[in-house]
């Protein structure tokens, strides 16, 4: 420790892996994942898989086992969350009659969106996607996963960083579905309160995403839309 004009200065310590911490007794040793290859190679392999993920609006009605959906949602549930409150609820719908009711309600909101709510610029930005107020995929896809964010946890306690936590969980869900060979669509009819009513969820749960999940149709086509180059997405310091 040095003093400069009466101010005490502490020397800067070189970084170390980690300093010992006083941990609560319920902590357990980390079960580290080892891909068996250097991190740059593992990251490259994952990128080669995930870069082929595309948003799909043309689904097959080919059945998808419930176990596949269970595992996809379980993967989403591994996401980090504020204070581990896990402020999400996933409602998985396969019932044909319920999917039909969801489609009718969603299309009603979409007609309002395309007819009155959307600005001219918004509609212009949607032109490359070829979308309109018709949403047949909500009935064709074998599964709909409705994502709710929780204003309070199941014990009535507070939730923290809810939007961030649910966003991370949804990202893992989309990646898991793609890894399983399935297609997804992040559908956002607005407002979505009809989903809470149709699915019988409490007021403390707010629907934020409606995700059809299934195999893409054999004739499926997607827009040729490039992703932002890495040089534009990252600022290295």
C-alpha cells in the first residue's frame, strides 16, 4: 500500500481464476460440460447447426411426440433467471379444437393490426415476409407453445428481471427445437390477452409469445434474408 499526497493506494493484484468465497452450505460442485474439443471448434460446430435455424410459416401436420416437446421445454427451463425465480410458464397445446379457437382469436387481432393498427412503415417492413392476417399454421402445426411471463412466482413472491429471464428461456427453447429437427415461429398477435382467457391462466401471467412447433412442410419456403455480418454486430475492444 502506498500513499500519494495523503491518499492511500492499494496495489493492483493480478487477476486469478477465482478467490475463495464463503458459500451457503447448499452449494454443490460444478458439473462442468466438456465438449472434448477446443472451445473455438465447439463454438464453430454449434454455429454450423444453429445458423440453419429459420422462422417457418409453412408447417406439416406430421405428429410430434409429446416427449420431444417435454424435452424442448425442459431445456428452456435451464435458463438463468433473476434470483432463480424462473418467471415463465409454458402452455403446450395439441388439442385440435383449442388450436382452432386460438387461430380464430389470433386472426381477429391480426385483422385489426393489418387493417388499422400497423403504421405504413411497419407494413412496408413486413412486405419481404409475405405475411397477412391469415394464420393457418396455428391449426396445422401439431403443437402450440404459449409463453407466459409471471408477475409473481407460484408462492406469491416477487420476480426479478422478468423480461430478460423469459427472453433467455425462449432463446434456449428455439435452439432446442431446432436441434431436435423441428421448426418454430415466434408469433406475436397483439394484444394477447385472449390467450390467457382461452387457456385459463391467472391475471398474474401475461402471454408474450405464441410458438407453433412442428416439422416444416415439404414445400416450405422461407425469405432469403441475410443476417447482420459479425463485423457489424460486434465491437471488439
